[in-house]
C-alpha cells in the first residue's frame, strides 16, 4: 500500500512578509495600506521579535536637546562611522527620514520620553556628535514592537468594520517557519512566486502563493558562540535568499555591540545598552586605567576628549568640552576592548570592567 503524500495548507496573498520585527511589521503595514492582501509570517510568537532587545533608542536628528543637530550632521556621523564604505544614498535616506519615522511612531501610539519642554527626549550614543537617540526609557525596542503590533491590530479592526473579517487584508501566521522560496517557471532568474514552510507546533506544511515576498528575518547572531541575539537569529533569511538566487553582499560587516555581560555564565551575552556609557559609564582594564583614551583614531581626535577631566566635564557642559572616547563608534570600542584583552589587561572572565 502506498503512503499518501502529505497535504499542504495553501494560502494566496499579494505580499508575504517573512519576519515580524520592526522592519517586517512596518513593511506589512505599508503593503496593507497600499491595498495589498498581506501575510506576516514569523517563526516565533507574534511580538517576540528580537527588536525588543533594542534598549537604547532610535537615532533621529530632531534637534530637541541640541538645536545644532540636523540630518547633514547625522549623515556625516554615519559615513564617518562606516569608514566611508557605506552606501551613501542609504545613509542619506536614513538621516533625512528618521525624524519622520519617529513622529510616525508617535501617531501610532508610541510613548517616547519627553524633555521639560514637552518634546521627544534624545540621549547620547556612541558615534553621534549630538544627543540624537529618541527613547522610551531603556525599553525602546519593546515599545516599538508594541506600537507596530497595535497598528496591525487597528488595521484588522478596520477590516472587520468594512468586510466583517478581521483578516481580510492582513493576517499573522505565528510559529510558522519558512524553509524555501518559490520561483515562477524554470528560469534561474525567474520572479518569486511564493514560499513554503511548516507549522512549528504540528509539523504541518504550508504554502504561500504571492508575487512579492519581503525578507525581514533579522541577523545571524546565533552563528557566534556568544551573542545577545535570541534563538531565532540563525540566518534563515540569508539562506532563503541565497538559494533563490540572490547575491549576499557585505557579509563581513557584522556589527558587534562592544558591551555585554561576560560573567557569571548565567548572564553571558546579555546586552549592556550603550546608554550606560552615554549616561556616564566608563571602561577600565585590569590595571584600573580608562584605556579608551589610548584608542582615539585621528579622524575623531578633534571631537573627543584627551583627558579624563575633560571627558567627565562633557556630561554637564557639552558645549565647552569634548565627549569621552567611551562614546566612539561601536567598532572602535569593540576593537579597543579586544586589544586590551589580547594584551593581557582584561578581566579574569575575558572582558573589561
């Protein structure tokens, strides 16, 4: 007796968004508002995306704390932090549109911290000349996901009022893992026509037919032994794209956040947000030295303090002092920490203090 072939559940949409973090949800909202029937597919529970781990804030040159800040300064900081290897057009788009995206989140219901004047508060972060990070305490990513989720729910409520169906235009498929992208026809460079996956709870197969698929699957943090990333970040999206014929670019540019817990083992890999250094935290080696003063690159030297005294004064008088080197761009701080550890000046657990 032959074994019957398993039957796959089938769905048809205009757009399938794979990933339900900040980028995926915003893409799905845009597709739905453009009149496209949209599916959001995430391999964990809806709302569990790693975006919630982004504690510090959203870089946007609104000038609420220092009126000298503007998109041109933000663009310059971005290009300089990327050693001018950046895609300058993408950096420009980010710098010019970031304030509008923050205000948009506020219209969706995000509750940002405020200044005494009632404006959205902005804090200092590494590599930024002025206070630029719009934030919600130290849980900005959690608020971002909550806000975008609520926007999706509001779109579903509109659907119910108009069509009598909450999922007429946008539906979430939680705990559903995508394993392959489909392509139309037999041509190697043929257009994408959908995706194949399975339900993680039951193992049942599922097929999505769609002329457009958006990959918003996050990073590859779990490729490394120690990471602040959650279990989902195994590079699924990169593999999907590669097998579908895409070219993966700039794979060497994996950003390492310089500060995270290394001891005890139960907390190893947990993020120590950059706002800790933005609010006065310092880095010391096993000799008690604030070593970052020895690692200021020439391109940043005019902006950063060369003595501890000046660096400490910057927190209360930023207009007349230079910022401390603990707030250099992340790659500079990470390399400096690595150099100290390799030189034998690290902590017993292999980090710094």
